[in-house]
């Protein structure tokens, strides 16, 4: 187990829970995974795992994020514990760090940026061009989600994952939308 300090609360989580796995024999090492874990709390200056809606993302619930950069394929894994049971949530990688207000995290990170912001054009707002991590919690409020990318983050590194109220829409004019921003996890991707 590895303890990682994030914000005001340190959370101990086995690395396997957020996706750091063993490397296949004979494979060249990829860059180190980025791992962030934290306990959701209301915003404070040094808090990096924030709940904006404690009714839907309770204070004390936890999140773990792993970014595993590969040569050909990369992945982002999100694991949550202690959210509402049997509930659908949306989640996406966003461009900016979490802040006092939900909108501080900026728009979704897009590999190929839509010239129109906010982006609701399915040519840009889709699971191949963005990192979508929608999940449904189990009876205990726990869930995990993985997004596999055939591209890597560029010098425009994203800085957070936002948990939304609904699963992500895909229809034109609403593509990429997922309701209110409930919580945010700052990650140094």
C-alpha cells in the first residue's frame, strides 16, 4: 500500500485499486504512472479533492486516479468509494485545476480542440477525443471506470477530473454534457 498526501487528508489505497499494474516481462519501462488519491471535502485553499454537492458526493467519500502513459496506448482509471449507492454519474478529464467554484476546472480536455467552446459538437465532444469516465456505483457507493486512449496528453496537460450529475450525452447540441458539476479531483497529469 502507498500513502499519498493530497489536500488536507491523506488516504491510503492499494495501488492496484487505481490501476498501477505490473509491467510485462521484457517490456521497456513506460513513464511512471500519475497517481492521485484523496478524500472529498468542501473547498479550502489547499484541498485538491473537492465536493461541491455533499448530498450527491458526500464529504469523506474517496477517489483514486491513475494515468498510465504508454508508448502506443495510454489509460486513465478512476475509482470512487462512498458515493450514493446504485447511482449513475458522469466524469471527464478537464483542462484546469479544481477551485472554489465548479466551473474553475474549465472545459473538457480535448485531444483535437473544438474551435467553439463549450463544445457540444459530436465530432469533438466524444469518447475518442475526450476522456470520459462515466460510472454507476454499486450497492455500497463504489465504482471504477477506465478510459483507454490511442493518443497521449500534449503540452496542454489536463489538470483535473470532474464528477457530473448524469452519464454523458452523445446527441448533437448536447454531446459531452453530463449535468451539474458535483465534485473535482486535481491531478498533475
